[in-house]
């Protein structure tokens, strides 16, 4: 699983029929820093479009998974899903000095 922040949504009037009824959100991938701080990941891989499975909203910090884990989370074996939001983060505390 990875951390991200919801920064937008995607509206697609024409899409694969297996995606009908799913909300698509744009996530900015985050890297944790000490304490409760996060920084945006590299611009190259910094944004992901994900299916929202938990009712996340704009500005929320979320947990998301990708690949076969995302398809399994959506419980739709053959869906064209590569990323899925599986949790909304309430609080997190990172101790990078413990490594």
C-alpha cells in the first residue's frame, strides 16, 4: 500500500462498462517525513488515477494499492483497475530515526 492525497477527480462519460458506477480520483503520491509531515513524490510518478472504494474526498490523505491488489480489492476479477483507494487516513506518526 502507498500513501497519497486526493487532489482531483476524473469525469469520463465514455469508459469501459466495468468502470460504470465507480468514482475516479486523482491522487498525488506522498512520501512520509519525520513527525506528521509528507512531501510529494517525484513528478515522474507523482500522480495516479484510482477507483475510490471508501468514499474519499478532495484533500484527504488516503491509502491506495495498485496492480492485482487493486483489482482484488474491487472484487471484480477482470476489471481494468490498476489503482484503488482502500482507506482514509485519520492520523499518522512517522519515526524515521528508528530505522
